[in-house]
C-alpha cells in the first residue's frame, strides 16, 4: 500500500493540474526522528477576542506601558491589559491609511504616530494631537533609534529629533540618495537605521557627531520595496530578521546587507498581479514556537514559517484572504485588527475558531499513484489525531468531530462529493477510512482533506490501496 504523500508547503501552480499540493489554514510541524512521519500538519491558530471599539478601519497598534494604543479612521483608542471596551482619545488622527508608531526613552515616553497621507501626531493616555514642532514637516514614516525619532520623507530626506525629545532642528537632516528613488520607510533593526526606498535599501550607523544628523551611510542594497507597508520583522517581540516584498515582486529576507529570495513562483505571480502595490502588507507573529511572516493584500494571504522555511495560505470564513491584519505584540499576545469589525483579536493557538466563525483547515495533495493504464483505488486511510472530541462540548461539532475527504480524478479540475468520517469522540479512536473510491486515469488522483470542527486537529499521514489496471 503506497503512503499518502502530504505537502509540507503550498504550491498551487498556475493551473490545478500543475499543483504540488496546497495547505490552507494549516502548516507543517516537525515530529523528530522517532515520529511516525517527519512532519504532521496542524491547523493555524484561531482568533479570540481581546478588545472592542466603536471605530472602523484598523490602522495599526502599539503597547506603551500599561496601555495599548490602536489607530482607526480619524481616531486613536486605548485599552488596558484587561481588553474589553476601549476608550477613544480626544482629538483626531486624520486619514484612513495604516500608520507607523514610535516611542522614545523619556521617563514619560513621547508616542509619535505618522500617517503617510496626513503627517505626524503625538498621543498621550488621553489625547492625540498634531506634532508639537512644525519643523517636522510632512513625513511619511517614523522610527526610534539610539534616543532619536527618525522621520522619513518621500523625497529621500531623513530628519532626526533631539535626544529623547520631540524638538526638531532642521539642520539635523540627511538624504538617502544612493538611488534617485522614493523613500517609503525608515525603520530600526538593532543598531542600524534602514532607509527602504522604491529601488534601494540603505543602511546607516550611528556616527557620534555632536551636531547634525546622528547617523552616517554604511552601504546600499540594490533592491527596493514595492510600497510603504511591504517590509516587516523589526517589530518588538519578533527577532527573526527583516522581510520585504521587493521591487522585483519577490519576497526576500535581509541577509546582512544583501537579501535572499524566499517566495515560491506562485506567490511571485500573485504579487505581480496586484494593481495597487500600496495595499501589500507584511506583518509578523510567533505562535507555538513558529515565527510566521504574513504576506497579504485584500484578495489573498500567505504565511512563511521562518524556521521550517515553508509556506501556507490563510483564508477566513467566506473570504479569499485572512481577516487579521497589522499584527503587533501587546501584553504577551500577538494582536491584530479585524477586516470585518472594529474589534481587536489575539492570535490564540488554543482557539479553533476565528472570532466565532469556522476556521477550516484544508490539505490538498499532489498527484498520487500514477500508472500507465490507470488505477482502481480500493481504500484510503488517514492517520488523524483521534479521540479529540470534547464530551461536554457543542453537539456534534465538538462531541463527535468529523473530517471530510474528497477525490479528484482529473488532477484537481473537479472534485467528488465529500465523504464525512468521524475522528473520534472523547475516549474513542476509530479508523478514518474511505472504501471504493473508484477508477482514476493514468496520471493518478488527488485527495482533499478538510476539517472545520472546533477541536484539535493534526494529520500525521495516510496510505491507500490501489490496483493497477491492465490494457
């Protein structure tokens, strides 16, 4: 009986017939040398409630001291560690585009917010207001490094604040000018200031000068980013490197002052097809020891496991992409905004739903069992973690969970009706098996396994019995 070959990374192909398998809302996890297989496939973490607001259009968030600040269309809200209903700060944060936050090292830190479309603001626990020094001009990004706020401008200029101050001296200015490109972002990584433009990424280091701009250029990488939100990994609490969507429409990881391509061709094509590249975002989070890089736009979401170097796709219920966006670390959780509401959610490995909606894990295999004259598939067995039902849970989705199985006899162009099989109420461990799956042609069959019930799910492997047909 041949083993069922499960994908460990998503490779949907340009056409279904080319697919090497897909992982949607699930990812590979190593089982070690003594495991039944090298990997198991587990469902992505769900989203559980953290906070609510009366606002819409999430624009980003940050934790500062005992509060989380989140930006929305026209407003900033604050939450304590308890979550729940937030309180709106007085004053307006104009615009609706995602924003950038930075804080300094004062005893009572200054919190700066920059909206690329609307300029610079400061926030306190009670109010948001325009930046106190008009010499800041109209920056499109901000970061904090070595005691200074650094502001970036589309024309390539960078301007530093005073040391742990919001005061601006217009002489404390430099220009990222290795290439005549647009400066999209300034960000800090370790001791290095990174100036990311549309055709280059410059690296600057502290220069120790008493006056003038406190950083000097080190070197330049000859790849840029496609838009202001297309770079991430610098966020507090991550620490696994910097990742960006490059101007050649690939996803790359910075490797010193160079970069390495990490995206598969399927994702490259999706990026290239996006009309408005400003809608492309990179976020990061860590769950169960897996550091993930989220690459998304309005129409799709892919995630990259930095440690295992594998990709999977994410789709929320009745959406083509993930509803979570602009993740940030707060109170030891990874938090995100919600495309469907004014709520804040936390990434939660113990949650098997997304904001109360089904979280459907889907595994689509590559072609299995090719033979010159075709095959008759008598049986398929799946090795699913069994007995995961919850006796006092919701009936039947928690008390008697089931997995669905379908077969494609034309390499994914069409699929059979689904077979539903129990994976085990509490204390029970049934065989997960489908008999008499029928005839398939010479190129073999594909299988699709879907699981939506809100209990633990892991697919460790499987095998099938196939009888070759003779001419």
